[in-house]
């Protein structure tokens, strides 16, 4: 019997592990209430380039354009959205997210009031993504309360996801793309066409958000398709269609500027950059792990043992996700098992590309190392962790995987 099926058959006989909708619903409500609290209390502008994101949307709104003109785009005055500074805007992302945000931006209001509708619109994308991912996770883990609880807590209470929810950022569209792709991959087994539409639309939205989001979502969907040989041709066709549509904004960018990412903050010298690969590698790995928490930026070397503990627990959690994928070893891949394998493999593929780009193209940039660039991968990674809890044969194995995940979550909340 398959490991996952064996675990399900054991737990299904117990009344206290009957399918429960309460866990994902409560976690969704927790995400909603915490997110709203952060939106209304965090000062403007937020830490993750919120002023630049709003300025991008304001430029498109003011000019009536659908496509960017990076050489003309400037930064708004912080305390007066009706005026511009002379500072160039260093965001080089595609424009769909900013066209969307511009629909909710009233620059005649004081910034404290004008920022609320765009923040709510940005957070609504995240909320939709969280709801879709929780729904998909309930389908997979609804008969194992321990696995379902782990999945829902890790997804809805992810510190960095909540931090991102507090401000205007295209990371919200990137996460929605990843969550929608995860929902589609989960639905693909039961409703083949519906699942394929979700997969294609998810990859398209991730690409429209930013290139690294498209890379992350495309990587895990590609591995997922290869693990589903009976569905492989249809899946690959859906991915090819999504890639074609998702690449459209980049055609205009590459044609006009000769580069996929024509503008970065590092070009203006506003960030800390290290001097060599030897010094950058440990800083990169530490910062990826530390920024899983609410920490907005990371100092290097580690300023405290709490930050170091948060980073180490994050990497231990990623190792547990890989273990979850290893527990899915069998010949006929279900969607549940294929996702568990594909997510950590995709993370392992994307991480060195991220490291290479940050080191060689961005000059060993410390802010370029951030967990928020992996948020589109977080729903399937949380799935891998929950799958390990569900498929583990021995109680101590389940307890270990669950404890590491919950410890990483707790320290992520507490770490400065």
C-alpha cells in the first residue's frame, strides 16, 4: 500500500480525525484579522519598496499608459502624493499589478488615507491566494488533522506573508499566482480541465508579477508535470500556453530596453553589497532564513542569537520539506505525492539561480537575499511539510517533522 494511502486508511478509522473545515476556516480568519491590523497600523511607506510600488502605479495612472517607461518614472513625495521628486524609480517589473493598483489610488487625499485602498487591494490578492491554497490543502489533508493543522498554520501564519500583506507590493500578485497554480495542481486529478486552467492562470499571474516568481512557479510545475506522465502532455501544453501569455509584458520590456530586468535598486547604490563570493555565500543563506520571520532586512554578521536561531530553524524546516518529498517514493504518482516531491526540488533548482543572479548581476547585494522571493513557492512547500507528517509511519517521525515546523513558525514570529 502507498505510504500516504496507508496513513490515510489508519487515520480515517478514528473519529477524532474526521475531515474538518474548521481548521482552514479559522486560519483564514486569523490571516484576515492580522492582515487588517497590520494594514491600518503600519506607517506609510512600508519597508519593501512601498513608495516605489505606489509611484509606479501613480505614473501609469497619470499618463494613462499600460506599459512602463522606466527612464521617465520618478518617486512621489512621501507626504504629498500629488507631487513628484527627481529621484528615479528603480522598479523594473512588468506593469499588470500597477495597472490594477492604480484603480484604487486617489492622489488627492492625504497619504495616510490615500494608501488604504491600494493596500487593501494588494492584500485582497493575498487573501484570495491563501483561501485557494487552504482549500486545496484541505482536500489533501482533511482526513489527518495533524497534517492539516501543520499545513494551515504554516500557510496562513507565515510571518513574511503577513508582513507583505501590510503594504502595497507586487509580491501579492506573485503569491496569488503560486497559490492558484497549487490549487490547480491539486484539482487536476479530479477535475482535469479545471485544474489545467488553474495551473495556466497561476503561472501567467506569477510571470506578470516578476521574473523570479515566474521562474519559481514554472520550476515546480515543470517538475510536477514530469512526475505525472499520464497527464504530462496536457500539463506541458497548459504550461506552454501560460508561458506564452505570461511572457507578453517582457516582449515590450526586452524590445525597448534590451534586458529582462532593465532597472534595479543596486544600480543606484542604495543598498549594502559585499565584496566577494566567499563572504556573500554565508550572508546569503543566513539572510534567506532570517527573513522568513517578520525581520524586514538582515544585518550581517548575525546581530543576535535569536536571528541565527530563526535562520537555522528555517533551513531545518526546508530539510523537513525535502523529507516529506522523500516519503512520497512510489511508482504511480498521485497529485498529492507529486506536489510533495516537486516543491523541494524546485526550491533546490531556484536557489542557486537566485544566488548566481544576486552575486554576479547585483554585485553581492544583501537585500537581494530575501525569503519573500520564495513566497510563490510557499503553498507547495507547506504541502511537502504536511505530507511528511501524514506519510510518516512512526509516531516519533510525525512528531519530529511537526515540531520542527512549529518551532520555525514560533521563532519566526518572535525573532526581531
